[in-house]
């Protein structure tokens, strides 16, 4: 088996041109969300997958125009199923004039691939698809099956992407899941903070701008309520010690990449007011005001606890109503689990340094697998100008992620235990 694995690893070194070409094609394909139309990028993936001998591939649509793709390669003996999950939709291009290259040009230059969504997460999708192609070459050496799920709708809740597949496609569930969502070859993410999206409305009483004593200003009420909500950030969070230790141990590697403050942010609540609306004209007391708020919270707290804490603070201001839009509890896989350890071990083999393991600030579709008890890890390329002009991925990063994904799948599916 050691000789076979060595030969498989050696073969991965020869994939560079194919990996770069696929990533560039994906980068050249518009899949912005909104509108969330993944027809074109799904066709690119289906065409690539259909050329691989022994692969079963099909499109799955829960709601137009959000197209998902499911592909499968099976070994010659029964065994476990490893699922790769990657999203096809990307953030929008805010202002194409700020780009030095076309956002959908698929430009390959100076060791980089440019394009909207190439970091988040067309590079990761490339890794999953080409890992399947590599496994197809060694089908006789593996047991079980490797399933690639390429989904729409990740950027708007996953209802018609991963959620739909989990509910309707048995192949989308397995013994473990690996995602290529944005990250770094030097850091594997085994869990995520929880999130809570709130809509907060303030009611007041309209009056003329010269006669404020006759009205009640809803914008002022809302501002006071939001100031109280910001106090959530001061709550002491009871992060489990094992997770706190993992976050702290990863800091020397992960923080220089993610930016100063990452380590502490992973262990505390953050509150972001993403939208405020109120009033109709400058000389009128506004009777209505509204805000959308994004709260992130670490393990040790639950969604219900955070909602209660938020509601208690908002109740101190009259005329305030609260509505939950979406949310999820923090979720994580045991850092000592087989899939996490395999990524670390293979990361060391490929990049020469054992990747750190820590949590993710943002959420990904991996949370939906963990909620079902499926061990999951996120391992992707480093974001450069992510969701900003001139977004790009380093080709060396892309190749490292591809090789770690392929080797991890090989190990997971050739294990005889």
C-alpha cells in the first residue's frame, strides 16, 4: 500500500496544467449571487466531470435558476463515503471599473488566477473536482466512494443548495465531509462561530421638523436600542477549554493571515449593524426606523441564549420590535477526528508544515453536515482581495489545496479499518 500511495502522490505533481485550466474556466464564468443563477458554471463542471472515466454525474435543481451538481466515483469494494462540498455561487461585482482585469476574464498572470469568486470558492471547487479525477485513476485501490456536491445558494442561506441536497439526495451524506471553502493551506477549520441575523424596528410618532415636541423620533429610538445591543460584545463567553486551547495554539499561524484580532474575535461576540433605514425627509420627525444586525458568537453560547440577551437589552427602549431572520448555533468537529487529522498530516506532507487547526469566523455549508453528526473540515485557498476588486488566488496555494484534498480522500477511502 505504501508504494501505491507514493505513486498516487507522485501523479498529483503532474496535474498542474489541468488544475490551473479548470480554475481559470470557472473564474471566467459568471455565477454572482444575486441573482444566484448557476446554470453556466454547472455546465462547465458537468463537462469536466463527464470526461472522467467511471464517474456518475448529474444536475439537481430544487428551484430555478439554482443548479446543483452531484458526481460520484466508486472503488471496487464497498466501504465508506467521503463527501466534498463546494459552492458555485459567488458574491457580486460591486464596480467592475475598479478592476485592473475583467472580473470574468479568467486571467492567469504572474502565478495568479484572477476573477470574481476565484477565492470564494472556485479554487476549492477545482480542488474537489480534480481530486475526483485523480481518484478515478486509482479506483482499484480504494474502497467506498467519493462524492462531489457542487451547490448553488450558499450565499443566500443554502435552502436550494446544500439544504436541498441533504433533504433529497442520499448521496450527499457520508461518513465525513471535506470542503474547499476559502481559508489557507496553512490552516484547517474544524468548526464555526454561531450566527444570528436580526431585524429590529422602531416605532415613533411623526411631526414636523420644527415641532419635535409633538412627535417621537423612531430613528433616535433605534439608535439607542442599537447602542444597547452593542453591549453584547462585553459578555464573557464560556468557550470550552479544548476549543480555546486550539484557537490560541493556531494564533501564530492563522492570525498573520487573517489579520490582527482574529484570535480574540473567535472567542467573543461581535455585533455588526449592516443596514439602517428611517425617515422620509429632512424636516419631518420619522415614525418608523429599521436595522438589520449580524451577530456572531462562539461555542459555549447558544442561539437561544443570544436571542434572550439581545431581547432583554432591546426591551429597555420603548417602541422596539425584534424579529429573527436566520441563525445557527456554533458547530464543530472534534479536532482529533480522523478527517481533521488526515488534513493536518497531509498538509504537512504537501507544504512542509502541519496546518494549524482552529474555528472559522464566518459560516459555511459545513455547519449543515455537523448538525447531522457528520465530521467535517474546511481546507481552502488563501483569500486575496476576497469579494473585492482584483480578487485572485495564488496558483501554488491552489495546487497545495488540490493535493491535500486528493491525498486525504485517497487515505480515507483506502483505510482498511
